[in-house]
C-alpha cells in the first residue's frame, strides 16, 4: 500500500479521514478516503501499488469490459448504454469541430465506433485485453494497449474524451499535463466522473457504489475537478448531469448494503436524486464536464 502525503491538487499536507468503506466487488478489504483540509479534494489514501491494481478489476460488475447481457440488470445496462452512446456522440459533434479524436478507456469500442461512422478519425486506449480485443475484432478499430500519452505528438487531437476514467488515474497531474500537449489550442476535453455531492451519495454513505474502492483513487466534485483542470490551463465551458447513473449506482449500492439490488427502491432513489439535482438541492450522481484547452 502506498501512502499519499500531499493533496494531488493543491499539494497541501493537511488531510482528515472522510470515510471508511470497502471493496465490495472483489477483495472485501477495507479502504479509507481522506479529505484535503485546504481544497476539499477527496482521494483514496493509502492505496494499492499501481502494479497490483489489476487484481481489483476482476469483477462481473465491469460490464463495459465484457458486454455481458445475462440477467435483468445486465440487459437494462445494455439498453441504457445504447442510448448513452448516441447521446455522447451527438455531444462530441455539437461541442467540438473535431476531425481527430482520442477516447481514453474506450472499453469494447461502441462509442468510438459510433464516431467513426460519422467520419471522425478515432483512436482508442484500453488497458483491458478482453475489452480491447472485442473493440478490435468486432469493429476493426484502432485501439492501443499503451496508456502512455507521450506516444502522441503535440496537437495531435481536436478532442479527447475520458468517460469514467479520471477517477482511476494514479498521477492525475501528469495525465492532464500530457492532455494539455496533445489537444490542439481551443480543442475540447470531455470528462465524465462520479459526483459525491449527489443525493444518492448522501443516502448510501459508505455503501455508495461510486466510491468503488480501491480502483477509484480520485473522488471529484464540480469544485475540485474545475480547480484541477484550471491549474493546467483548461477552461470549464459546460457541465451536464448523467441522469441514468443515479439508477445504476443505486442498484449496486443496494446490493452492497443488503445483498439485493432492490429494483423498486433503486428506481425511487434514482428519481429522488435526479429531482434533487434538477431543483438545485444537490447534484447529479455523475457529471460530464466539457473543457476547452487554452494555450
């Protein structure tokens, strides 16, 4: 286990324990989330060494890596994902005049395949061999196993997307510095991450599935992710709530807490969480942030 002495965003050494939870999916081990006293950023601390993290990803919950369609939960997930792919593709096209796009953590490739069909040159990065091979074999996509962004030349891309990826990144500052270089001036960075300021996070507390310990290392709110990206010269242009995530997270959270997904309860909490965000009492379970690269 590795202890983080400084806040990844503001470098403060002052931190308090925010929450103790566990890995409900794989190891059943307990982990701690700390809060930076100065900038309020939450991060998992201590955390497994990066070389050991692969062991914590071996779970049936990662449908995006397997395309599992068995069971009601997986069936519903696939329906929602098809809708999400259309929505994400339109979002990219409407917010960025992009010809060259990079999708980091592309999974089994459905999103970049949708973009390719709209004449966008796409490259994917996917460290999971199973997911990567599905993307290549099913759609003939250009998907790389190498996660080092230094493999790309400066100004290589008009746009980059990270759908629920930044929360997994060990060295977030190095990653964003690389993104700064490979995205052209005024290009677009799209980042989607869980939002611990949501009502469902408050309801489920330590059982909230989007803590996803220990593989989620960084736990963002709109305040902290904007500060992080602003430190590197990105400007927040827009944020969009991901309404379906509240239902997905509620189903998993119920299972972690009670051993059963409790579909009716999850649907109710998902509705309440989204309604609370719409009315301004809290925020969405996950949020898409659209940043422009200001050089």
